[in-house]
């Protein structure tokens, strides 16, 4: 009986000491760090072209252009590539805008005097430059690796993308109508209307970057 | 021998009851009512980003009604500025895949009235630096709140300010917080 009493006295004493110990910073950090979860490297939502190229089973991963297995390091490299492509997207986007402004000056001159071959040549040359700059801008957006986050909420970037569909269609229409007008199959006014409409939407899509909502 | 063991048990019991009464307790910030955000200034527009995925935990002394230790951890990818592209850019800039969290820990908390100064360490972008945060403590019946703001110079932690349209943001990240602990 006495032995049991001694045993319990000792155990109870030790237990009391242990529960009365100070809470240390390490204890707090242990609590905080116990909830670590592996982050998702790809967003749930991404552009169809990005999913096709950079998705978990995307083309680039199949052909070995991008790592098959996503790791923090490989995804960080993809984000760096995305940043570079984004900078090119911005630069060529502004070049395309400059080209459109140039066409806005050259176009009316050509309407006034259709026989001025210098203006016609310049109009064609600037059109080619604008198309190349525009195409590069679109390629950089469509073929870039996906961002880390892509929330469902509608924001100015989503509007920017929606407008891109409109001005992309406008660019195709402007080019087709230019060919047809040149061949005398349609009135030039339709080419001009498509070009002006495209320019307006394109400029508005640049402005959306500044507007936050 | 038996008497010695008995004496030891009694001493341990009494000692622990007298010197370590549970006046200090662990308190956890309620993420539902607490706020944690940062603001960045860019020449085109300034913005704020809010996180709801952070851990704030501390040791509260019920006798002195003061916090004695505090630890806060926030996941970089949890901030929402209302623009996915921008948040993604920030994640990339601060290499959040490599360094997913920002933590602040302090064991040296001093009070002057309701103003609390926490001297500790800030871990950001994988770099640890001594850091001081000043806040204001308010105590109600069952909630202790600490609020305040501070600036972090991102270049001090090896982070290049993110840029848009060829223009960089300010180097200063303006952080503000309001932690509410149930006591």
C-alpha cells in the first residue's frame, strides 16, 4: 500500500511539473507549422491554350519542352519565363498600337489620293509591321505559362482578355477587307470601319490595365 | 529511501502548484474577425491585398494582461488584391514557391500604456532580420486585439520591386494588421 502511495506521489508530482512548464516560442512555431500544405503549382482555371501547352498533361510536358513533374523550382522558372513573355507582350503591344496610329494617319491620305504609290507602299509596310507586332503580342499571351492564381472573380484583366477576342476578330476582318478592297470586291469604307473599330477596342483594352474594379 | 521519494513527490507537487500556476496561456488569433493586409504603391495605381490565411498565436499572461510572446505566419499566395494576375506577379517576385511564408516572431514585448512594442525577427524571402513592430492593444471582456502597421523595405530582403508597364512599385510594403485573440 505504501509503495503505491509513493509511486502515485512521484508520478503526480512529475505530471504537475510538466503541465506547469512555460510555453516557449518553439511550442508556438510547432503549432503554426503543423498545418503546412503542399501548394498547387497550377491554377484550376487557365486559358485553353495554356492548358493545352502547360497543363499537367500539356504538350510541352509531353515533348519534354517543360518538366514532366512540377516542382517549386521548375514552376518558378516557368513563372520567370511568363514574366519575360509578359514584358514582350507589353512592348510589342505598344508597337502594334503605334502602328495602328500610323495607319490612322496614312489611311485617310490614301483615301484622298489612291494613286499616290508612296503612301500606298507605306500603308502596306506599316500594316505588315502592325500585323507582326500584333501577332507577337497575341502569341506571348496565349503561349505563356499560366499564372499561379486565376480566381473566378471578374476583374480588369478578364475584361482585357474579353476585349482581346473582339480586337483579334477585328484585326482578321481588317486584313481580309483590305485584300478585298484592294481587289475592288468591297468598298474601302468597310475596311476603314473594321480598322477604326479594332483600334478603338484595342486602345480600350490597354486602358483596362489602368482601371481597377 | 521511501521517505525521500515521498518527499520528492510532495515537493514537485507543491513547487509546481505554487510557482507555475497557469497564469500564462496560449491564445490564437481568430482569422474570421482579424485582418492582415499589405499595400503597395505603383505610379499607375496603388493597391491593397488582404490575406485570410494566416496564423497568429501568442502567450498571454492573465495576471499582467499582457502578451509575452507572439508568432505570426502568413502564406504569400494567400493575399488577394482583387487581381489574379497581379497576385501571381507578386508570388513570382517574392519567390513564394521557394519561400512560401512570411513569419514574425517576438519574445521581447514591452508596454507603455496600451502601446505594445514587439522586438523580434522577420523572415521574408528566406532572409531573417531583426524587426520591431509597434501596435496598440485593446482588451475587452473576452477579446484581446492588437492592431498596428509597419513598413518593410523589400530590397532589404533581396526582393526586386515588381514592375508594370516599365515602372516599378515603391520598395516599401505597407503592412497593417488587426489581430483578435479570444482570451
